[in-house]
């Protein structure tokens, strides 16, 4: 991989900051000064001749209410930034991923850009859980077909975990996040979503949060979260 990406993944700096370190001659690849664009191969030795400083990143879990846009709202819409504008301690944080306007539930807010790909890339298979209520009774074959994978517009979804609650409510755990995926999966099963709530992201749970509320992720919960993302 490119050396600036390598340094970013090993918590030395952002990619832009890594380029600055390289330009200043602070980075060495196999004992020689590194150059911008160098590739790091397996077995290579990378050294940084400067104290390794880790930024004090912030992590918050926010319960997005139904009707709030994750980001990029139109003129008549409210996004998360506007909904939380009075909370000065959240300045500089941005949402990781999306929840559509009609859905509610947990979303991570942070200033740590490292976790974006780690959390959202389906190849990482990081799980998220949702509670779904449908407009009609679930068919007897619903659980079997949803868990095996559903074809939506030419794409077959990855296997999922389904836990039935009653005739029209279930929990689903996914390791991917195609646009409106759950809604499209339910439609493919001849039903429609009446309510969709994200209840868990990896080990981050609702834990009493109500729509519009948030809490700082810290302590053992944060440690486990970062370990699952290979950042601790």
C-alpha cells in the first residue's frame, strides 16, 4: 500500500499529515528516506523519526430521530449537524454512514476519519442490528429466505441473521449496507417496512437512549469498539 496510507493506518498521522512527515525527511523506508508515493510491501521496515503522537479522538453515539437527515439536506430538511447545533461539545464531529430520513436509531459521530472505511466496508463484515416492523404479517418462509440472501435489483444480499419477535416485527443483523437495503429486501418478500430502527453498531447498543439523545463512547465500551476495528 502507499506509504501515507500505511502511516495513517498505524496512527502516526492522517494521510495528508503523513505526506508532510515524508516531505520533511522524517520517514524512512528500509533505512532510506521515504519519498511521496512510495509503496510499502510485506516485510518492509518503516520508521518515523519523530515522537508518535496519537490524537485524542472523540466518539459519540447519537439516536437519530425519524425525519432527520444524516447529511446534505435540502432547504426544508434538518440534518444531524443542525439538530445538534446547540451542543458545543459535538462541534467538529461527523456521522459515519447514513440512516435514511424515514428511519431512526444509532449512528456514530466522530472526528476520527480512520474508522469510516473500517466500519462501512462490507468486506470487513462488521455487524449492525435493526428492529423492523412491517405493514403486513410475515410469511412463514420469511426468516429462511431473508437469512439466505434476497435478490434486490440483480444483487443477492449477503447472509443475514433474523430474530422474529411477532407476526410483523423482527430483528435483522447485517454486515453490509446497500442503499435502503432492508426496505428493498422486505419489498422483495412481498411486504413493506412500517418502522425501521438501528439498535446496535458492533458492540455499541442503545442502552436507554431516546430519539434525539446522545452519549459519549468511552471506557471499556470504547476499547472494545476500537479493538473490533483493529485500532486498539
